[in-house]
C-alpha cells in the first residue's frame, strides 16, 4: 500500500501546529468495499446548524457547541474544511474563536479533506487533500474526538469529498459513528446546508419561482442567482430540508419550491438566519433556536400547488418564525415558544390597518419582523401583502394571513431587544402582472410649475 505523508515546516509557520493537520496515509488502494456496512444504530448525538456569518461574540452558539462536545475539559473537535476556499485560514479563525470560550489550541484539529488550495500556506497545497476522506487511519483517529465542525463555503465540495458518487467514505462512516455514540456535529453555511437528505445547492428565490430547477452548476456565483439546484446531502438531519443565510439573502422562495418538490418525503423546511443556530437533539427529536436571529419553518403539508404555465402559484403554505429559545418537537408536530414569552394574539401592541411591507421603505423589511410585528402583534390587520417583481411583467403577490391556526408570542429577552414568534401564518404566492405607468405629460407640467414656485 502506498503511503503519502504531508509534513509541515513548523518553524516557518508557527500557527500551523501538529494538531492542525493529520498525516494522510493509504490514499490509494482504499475503497468503501473494504469496510462492511455497519448495522443501523439509534442516533444519540446532536447537531448545531449555523446559518452562516457566525460572530466571534456569539457566546450562545459557541458555548452550546462546546457543551455538547463534552465541555471545556473533554471537548475534542475535528474540523473538516472541505467546503472552504481557504481551509487553513478559516480553521485558524474557528480555533481562535473557540479559544475565546475556554478551549485550548490542541483540542481542535484540522482534518485534511479539501479541494481548494489555501494561498496563505505557501508550502502546502490543500487541493491535494481531495481523497482525505478515504483514508482509514484518519477515520480511525476520529474515534478519539467528541465533535466534528464543518467550515462554510461550497456544500457540493463537502458531498463530493465525503460521499463521492453518493457512497459513504470511511471518514463519513466514522462521523456517523461519532454522532450515534452521542457526539455533536456542527457546521456553518455550507456546513449546515449539507445536513439534510435533500440539499439546496444553488439558486435564489426569484430564479426558483420564475425558472424552476436546474441541474447545471457553474460555481459559487450560482448560489446567489438563478434557478433552484437540488442535490443529495449527507442526511444527518432527518426531518426537513435546510437553507441558510436566510434573512440576508431572502431565500424563503427557493425553500418553498424545494419543499413542494419533495412534499411526499420532506414537506418541512428550516431557513436559518446568519449568526443563528438550529440545535437538534436526536434523542427526543426536537430543535431549538439560539443566537442572534431567527429560524423560519416552511410547511407545505397542506399546501395546494396550482397549475400555471407561466409562474409558480401555491396556496396555504404555513410559515412559522422561531427565535430566542423557541422549540419545535417533531414527534408531536408542535411549536413551543420560550416560556418567558407572552401571547400576542388577543393582546396586540400595534393597531395599524395597512402596514407597508414592500420595499426598502417598509416598516419591517425582514420576513421575521414583518410577521411578528406587523401581523401577529397588530390588531389592526389580519393580513399583510408584499410583492416580488422586477418592475414590469410577471411577478408575485405574497399574501400572509393570520387565521385560527396562527399564534404569536413576544418578550424582551436581552435588554430591550425584541424577540417575537409567529407560528402557523398562512401564505399564498400568486403570480401577478406588474406594469410601470410613467407620469402623464399633464402631471409632469404641474410638477414642474410647482417646483418653479419654490
């Protein structure tokens, strides 16, 4: 068997310690066929799915991950950088952040699984780590760890290295074993997207609703624009489809399409905001939201897709906004608000008949604020309407309705920072034709004269 060893010049690069990169061995002649398929075991572990852009100051998320990994004294974290364009750089950032919360440097190790070279490490070509997940010694070494963390980047790189051609690598088998014995698996951005069985790989909301799906992928730019692309994920999160960067990139349109296309098996979707985590406990099949933002749950179980040859049309989608410690229990299919929160329905703070919810001049431009402030905490309206369009031609009317199935909650949980919840809001997405009508000549003349007087 051929052995390949990657060594480091520790004197030249003091930041890259022996705990950073493990020796690669047996990169040739190894295959999944050499290892028998393990018998199914009940999952005992936890998942920490971060929506991206995790702030170093976010103590809730970092401390929860350390706690689930065994605490400050016991935690040993294997970091897998497969998604990242700069594996060493972002590992060092993660390690620095974790040291801030009490871990020692040698409690974190960078596992050599990557497809991109990091230009900050001149003497190492990380793109040579493409087959790191096939190394048996690396997989065996994982038995000494309590946690795995996946860096962000391109989720297709994670699945290509850990499950090439859809087959589990020996390292992926070892990660599953860690999870099943009670360990924690975490990831940010791409490291969260790959957790579901059906993985969102690319596209944006406008592209998904107007163009549907695609099988073409031309790199990271496709994640920001164009039709929806779905692929096979690693399946650690068994209950729903995951999306990330949800608030900043307004991805709920593409998540709705993804769930509708997989309605028979995965009618639920969870969109995780940046700097926010969805924490899953396998033992009781529940999730909790921690961190700075929200998680938006999409449920198309009772939604009705209406045939339309020109655009996406769906009615009776249920939208729920969870934040500030809110939970969802899959066994009972129930949302549970943080017990510190108070019900808003019947005790509303606002009384606005027609809140403006479209465009940058809206009172609340973010989905979570629109639903929690302008709808469930507003007795003046049982419906808010927003619009998605490009100025001319086919666009969409987004009609959010509070009905007998809708509940809301609110409380200050951190100083005077609002934390609201909205469960079971009804959403209809209706194709609509938009036309821009310019000012008439008469009105232009009137406006010019008015300006001249001043």
